[in-house]
């Protein structure tokens, strides 16, 4: 699944367990909630609704329709194939429903993207 900016330019691709550049180079992996960089060093965790740094300190939360700061305020919303700011302005799109690759999309946004 491709992740695109608001103008339709490809930023990244995700598949089950893997996060890539739009051209297919590996940025990182997501395995059993553990987020790793391309060298497979652990950089964080995305599991059971929590986003954690490599020390397992909670830095945020996620649900099917949003990413939240640790304070509970919404950082980004998801709606179908659209990624939106907290004010509901679209900043990105995907070519499949975000639900299909939720952990990979959350990991991309938090650990690899300009939207973090």
C-alpha cells in the first residue's frame, strides 16, 4: 500500500511487516509490535494501542481512527484512505484502507515520516 502526500506524491510503501521508500528500499520493519530500522535495531514499539520508544516508555497511543499524544490529545486522524491533522485537514492519502496496515502506517508516521 502506498502512502502519499496531499498532492499525491508517493512518500512510502507498506506491506505486512515492512516499511519502504516509494521506490522499494527498506526503511524498517514491524514484527510482533516491535519497530526496527533497516539494520533491524529496535527503535520503538507499536502494540495494543500504545506507541512506545525503544525503552518501552509510552510516547503516544493509537486507535483505528487516530494517533494520539501521550496526553490523550489527537495528533492525526485516519478516515478510510485519508490521513488528517487534528483540525481535519487532509495531509496524506493511501491507496487502500489504512485499517489494513494500521500498525505499519502508525510506525511509518511516528518513526520515519515528516509528520511525526
